[in-house]
C-alpha cells in the first residue's frame, strides 16, 4: 500500500492536535486518529476542567473573607452539583472547539482505536470495523494515565483517580490525597476550600517535591493554615474499603496508624499509554513506561515519532504542544528548529496560593557546581498584593554568579502562574541580570516582585 497521506497523528490531545494543525499549515495532508474525544485528557479531564473547579474554590475563599473588603455576607450555600456541571460545560465547549479547528485546517479526523502495523501503516478499529491507513510519517501522542500501586488500586467509587475526583456526586466530608505533586495538591486545595477535611500523604520529605525547598515550605505553611493536615515522609501501606468509606493504614517515622476517610484520591504519578498500540511490531524502545525518543522526538523506528506524556516527563500539556510543533517542523525540513530544552519548560500548580517555577532550584544549581546569587522578594513588600488582600507570597531568583545567567526562578502567591512566563522568556532569550534590572515593570502590579527578586540577588532591592 502506498502512503495515502503525509502524516498520521495518533491521539487528539494538546500534543496531537497541535502537531496536526502545524503540519497542515506546512502543507501536509494530515489524518488525526482519536479513540475517545478531541482535546485528550487535558481539555476533557485535566488542565481545563480542573481550573474551572479551582476557580469555584477561589470564589469560595473570597466569600469567606468578604468582611475584610467591606462586605457583610451571612453565610453562603455551595451548590456542589452546579460547580461540577460548570466544569464539564467548559470542557465540552473547548473540546468542540478542537473539532472546528480540525475542519478549518482540513485535517481528516478518524475516530477509533489505532494500532501500528509496521512499515508506515496503522489499523483503526471502531465498533468492530477495521480500517487500514498509511502515511510517510506517524506521530504517537497517546498520552498517559494515572499510576496505581498494589493494594491502592482505584475502584471509581471510594478510591478515585483524577477523573472521578472531577465528577463526584457529592462533596466528601473527609478526603485522603495520596501524593503531593501538582495534581494531588490542586485537588487538596479545591476540596479544602469547599469545606472537606483534607489529609495529604507524601512519601518524600516535603510537599511539591520538584519545587524549590523554600517554596515547598511556604506552601506547606499556607496549606496547614487553611486547615489541611499534611504528612510527609509517610506511606499509605493499605486501603481497606468499607461500605461507604475507606480505612487507610499510614506509616510515618516507623509508626503505623489508621484513619478513616469518606474518599481517597490517588495522585502518585502517571504512566504512558504504550500498550496495545503495536509497538512490538516496530524498533521502538520503551523504558519505565514511556517511549524512548531523541531530541527531535524520533523513535528507533524510521518515520515513527512520539510526543507528549507518552514520551516521558515533564508531563505537561504545553510541553506536549511544543514537541508537536518542533517534531512536525523537523519532518518538514523547516530551518531554525531547536530541540526542546526541559529547563525552559515552566511548571505551574493552581492551588491557593499558586506555585510556579522554571529552571533550576537553588539546591540543584549548587549541586551542579554553580556559584550562585540568590534573590528573594516577599509579597508583603508589594503594594498591589497588599491591596488585593493577598500579601503572602515570595519571588525567588537563582543566578550564576560568574555569568549573570538566570538559572532558575520560583514563585508562590497570587497569579504567579501567569507571571512566571516573564522569567521563561528571559531564559529563552538567554537574558542576564543586567537586562532584567534594566527592564521596566509596571506599577502597581504583583509582577514588580519579579524585578525586586532580581535586584535583591545583587544587593539592590528597593522595597525591602
């Protein structure tokens, strides 16, 4: 069979659909194969609907402190069902929007389960019917799914993954969150704001373990102030499911205890969707549940590529989209394409307070042998943060003392997930402290903390 199209993309998430659009822009004939719904996990069960939920929790927090702003609100009711419904409507709207983009870019969409047949061919199964397609190049963007551990398997009723946690029938009174990465902490923040008693168990010695240690410590302090119970250096050894709740056996510092919760959320990482897609018929390698790729997203099989979560960390939608574009541009022979630099991929956690970062932590920079200059600026010194009633936060910068390179930036506080992009641009442009110092930041904005954190690294901070 001769190839009937230039490119087949398997998976319609933020990696796959972006790759398909960019390929179409470059004049390729593209077919996108999706098994379930356009937009993938991100638009339907991840990034977008969780942000809709978290917006509701932000409003709940504001209502609780309405008195500080001169408003008297004598209690308020939470329509939990409506909160969930709004989240689903937002997801549906955006998923439908992806369908429009496919039509606009003349991308053929084939719904069904794809499987590689080798030699540039795939088989798509839908309702028992099989169709064979062929292309010069194939991109795998099959995503990932939640991990589970023996004895901690989710059942969809009492023990949830992120998917069940987004569409519960009722607000649980008590909740155990296993894992304190971005997913676990976001759900912990959401449910706590709405009144659930939340316990977070983390096996590492601190929460948000990929973040800078100072930021992790400030986050823990903020969460505990909100009433969360946090157990670090702890392990959930067993979950005993009762009729309507779960008894967890938790081990910490050599001591074992048992507590009962209405529901449990597992947030202990993800693993790539590498099964049942025909990889055994190719020269592709799989390590630790993810497809091995080179700097251009190529696998060991000629003409076969992998992007996004299935190709390994960081497991972020914007990383998947970026890989989709660079992969397609490399295939098309576009000049000036650069490999992905993982150190320039920002990380954002949309809890309250928000957490955002890019590049090396202070500890990582020192371990890498850098002599560092570190700057810090607390939000209590920022007029806009005080005016908003959110003065708890910190901007932190890490510079190479010899060259002035911005090695990393780390933030906690209101809207830092929006502001971190300023530091990301700085790193992409290979900016030094000099350019950042000479940049004018508007007043009054919280972004002024970013400027002050740069100045502080060199002993020039103005407002502290």
